C-alpha cells in the first residue's frame, strides 16, 4: 500500500452533536468497509456562529459554505453534511459523491403535554427555525403561533425546558 492510502482521510463536519454522530458513522464505515482510516475535522459555519434567524443570514450556504471552502482549499478530503441543507446549484470542482442509507426522516415534536399534533391546544406556541417546518405545522396544527428558534437539538431542548 502506498503511504497516501495510509494517511487518514480528513472528514469535515460541523461540530454539533448530531453532525458529529453522522460523520462518525461515515468514518466507521470507511474504516470497516474500505480499510481507510478517517479522522473528523470540525468546521465552524456561519449558521453555527450566529443566533440570528436563518432568513437574516441568507437562504443559501449558511451551514455549508465553510465546509465547501475547507474542501476546496484542501483542509479536508471529504465532507459529511445533511442533504437538506445543501444548495441545489452545482459548485465547480465539487460533487456529491455518495449518500449513506437514509435514516428515519420524520421530524419530532417535543412538548410536555401530549403525544401528537392533534393534541396541541389551539394557538400553541411552537418553536422552529425552518420555513418548511413552519408551513407544515400551520397546515397540520390548529392555528399554531410559530416562534423562531435556532440551535442544535441539545440547545433547542434546553430552551424548551428553561
């Protein structure tokens, strides 16, 4: 084997617990299935660094631009990222090379008073930072009050509890 194959692949990822878990799964698969060592390289993005609503940060690349730049300048060899946040326009010099098997794509509603959207009281306050989720909630729930909220899963759960 050449020394290039022995060098661990540098796998770029955001630093949230969910992103690290997803990238960690890919790193394990690379080690197990391809016999290629991989190390995680955490990259901070504009979306991670700001608490402003996504609409104010821009609609494209908030969570991906820094990862793309790290890939293009050679700081990482590949990037793992949620497909839902990828811009649809191609980026010269880059391509989506693989998709892992999809996990359960459903969102979770976390609230102390029930088990379903149908159990929400009319006008319930629901936090989300996603325009897509807000539209789905308005269509499914009884006149919810959408409250902008940002952060990874742990941050959002802390905001709900506190």
